C-alpha cells in the first residue's frame, strides 16, 4: 500500500478515487509511565515512555485507515493528515485520515 | 512546599533537632532539586545539542521541502510516508524559571531550547526513516504538536511533543 501526504503520487497516475478513509485511536498513558516521566522531569531529557506511546498509537490509527482503504479496494492513500486532540486529562486521541485511490505506475517518457 | 516550615519553627521551640530536619526538608529539597536540575539538565541539553549537530551533518544531503510539487525536471519514484516524533521533558530548573517568568511575562528562553531540541530530534528521526528507505528527498513536510503529557499533577509536566511527517522520494 502506497501512503503519501501529497495530493498526487510522484511517478504514479491516479486512475480511480475511492473516497475518504480514516482511522483513530484513543490511548491513555499508564501510571508507571507517569511516574517515570515525573522523575525524568527533574533532570530533563527525552520522555521515552511518551514517545513510544505516541509512536504506537499513530501506527495503530494508520493501520485502521489502511484496513479501510483495503476494504474499498484501493492500492494507495494520498493526502494523509494527522491530528491529535486531548479528550480528557491523560488520554489523547490520534486521528489519521486520507483519500483512498487506485494508482498505476506512470509510463516513462523518453 | 515552603510554607509550613516557619510555622513549625514557631510552634515547637523545644525540639531544635526536629526544626533543623523540617527546615532541610521544606527548604533544602527544592534547592537541591533546583541546583541538581540545573546542573544535570544543562549537561543533558548540551550533550543532546552536540549529538544533534553530529547527526544533522549526516543527513544534510537529503533535500527537505514543505511544498507538495517537485520541480518538473526531477524524476521521482518510490514515494513513502515517513514520520518522526520526540517528547522532550523539561527539568526542575526550567520549570521553575518559566513559572517565575510567568509572573513578569516576556520571552521564556529556557523553554525555547526545549522546543528546538524536540523539533530537531523529531526531524532527524524522520530523516533516518527516509534514509532507511534509500530516499534522498522529503517533500510536503508537516509539523504538529500533540498533548499527551499535559494534565499530570496540578500544573502538568512541561514537555515538548513534536510530530513531523512528510513524503520521502528517490529523486534522480
């Protein structure tokens, strides 16, 4: 599955548009991570627990979007956007959306 | 944190040992955290900046653009979405300094470096992913902040959370 955040796919031609696909996930951080992050906040530096949490959640949101695209019979998703919102204290929603399309490799000229 | 200590001192004059311990706990700990936070935080930050500079040198040949279109004479293929993210936490001293700054207003330098570090780190992670795919250009780079660490305790953890994504290409 081709995924890009541009409106077109460089080197490919979009032949068919399948429509909007989206994926979301809401993740809460756990207490262990909070405590570690609280300690890390004394001396500074990267809060690895949170970075991992965000990476995992983004991957999951994107996977859901890709599953939808697959169901629609698309082979690419263009114009992908990410957004986050905090729903309650300590939980964040990660949302990912794009347009599912069918794309074919462009015939090279010259 | 500091308030009860002098109250205690006045109420039970009898036990001087307890007073001293109370003083150390109520006044000393924050001071130790401040000094320790400043020293360690500064070391961590300087090391991170050196590390960033070294790694940026490696990836400076990858072309980065925020536009969607590429010049028409470029021949591009193998597009793929790449992303990088980093959550960088503040230290005790920075948090304290920013709270003091909050009283008077103005530029909060201590948090500016925090954001800079998070941005550069996230950007580098994206470039690392791009290079793993053998790409030599990243177009349509977008940057966004997320809020997962906020709302911890009463004031919330001061941390910079940056997410960077773009489309990596092999350009010839």
